[in-house]
C-alpha cells in the first residue's frame, strides 16, 4: 500500500503547515492514547527494555533494517509504536497513496500495522492542506479523549489546617496504571467542580469513574463536565470499598510523611510533590480485579510528558 518513492513531502500539500496543524491538534486535544509520543521517548524505552530496567511482555524491541523499533504486543500480534512525527508521516503517506480519499480505509490500514489511535490518525488526516485549505474547525471531527477509568475519593485531610483551603484531599487514580493525581479541594460543591474541571482539562475527561460510596454525590459532581460539553458521558460506578481505601491510605501515609519531614508545611504544596514522587517511582501495577498481576511500568510509558509537567 506504500506510495511510490517520489518526494511526497512536497507533493500536493504544504508539508510544514500541515505538520504544525497536526502537532497543535495533538497538543490541544490531548490526543495521544498514552503510549510514547517522541522519538527520544521511544529510544529511551528501548534502552530500558534492553537493560532490563523495564520488564514487560507487552513491549518488544525488534531489529529491522539495522534499526531498532519498539512494538506493542497484543495477543499474538505486534504493532509498531510510532512517535507523533512518525504517525504524521505514516498516515499522510497512506493518505496520498489513497488519493486523499477513503478515510476509513486509511485508518484501518494504519491500525493494522501500527499502535496508534483513531483520533491520532484523524488529526493527521485533518491536517492535510489539500483536503482542508483552511484548517477544519476544532472539535467537529476530533473528540476529546476519554477512555480512561479513574478511581476517585475525596477525604478530609487535617494533619495541618490550611488557612484558605478547606481541608479536603482529592485522590484520583488511573485504574490501569495507578497514575495518581492529588489536589487540595474545597468542600463547597462549586469549588469541587472547578477543581475537577481543571483536572479534566489537563488530563482529559474520564469515561468511567469508580467510587466506593456516596454514588449520587459523585454522579452530581461529574455531571458538570458533561453538561458543559466537555465529555459525552461519564459513567460513575461503585466498587468494593477496600480498593479505594487502599488508594487513600497509601496517599495519606506519603503526605503525612512529607508534612512531618517538612515540619507541617502547607500540604497543598506537599500533595504535588508527593504526586510527582508516586508517579515517577516505578511501581507494581495492580489492576482492578486481578491483584496478582504485576507489571512495572514507568508512568511516562503510559502518559505523555516529562515528570516536571505533571505536578
Ligand atoms: Zn488530503
């Protein structure tokens, strides 16, 4: 399906403009699905796998034409992981090969060989300056990502009373990776909504939120991102209390330790530092329902961005 060896970059489209459009869309819409998005990031993971820093069955390094590539393994098949730049080039090559038509076919061909999301492919197609001399209006074809399940708990945290903030702590954990977000949260409902909206803006809205109590309260709280059109639907479900209690206990222990080491300084700052620490430490991933399954995955394999962006 690959097109001929003509210099496709300058053929038909304004390559640089299209690429800037694509990269902007990826950034603005948090399009990446959580796999690695830069060439450097891919190389780093390859190195970590070869040096056995990462032990995983789900990612495999393969040598092809004297270059090392990273593949994701799904069942018995391997899909090459592309950086954003590689995704753009790969999608556009196929897009030109199919004469700027057959969008769905383009998507399925790319996804047959590569580990890349539909949203990401669409962003590249939407960036084509021939199909769209003017950039397509945002949000018409690109949806904000959801797809992630998060565990949520809001608890009192009163080790040190803060003057301007209510003493509640939000513990928000991604269900598969245990990536954690910690925030001081006001106890007034509107303030809680604002804190949650900020998190949704930064990390993308959730698809499913798991809680262990007060189902109606959390449903109300998570209705707001839906009513302002931020997310099509957020499902809130109850799960066994011990899972949420474990999340909270782990965070409380870390945060209490930070407060003690820093002579009870403001924990609204401490929770960001604890969050960074918890997310950058390689940890055992315990998936809901399968407490024996263990995987060591650094969060930047799952999430875009370096640690200092994640405070
Ligand atoms: Zn086109």
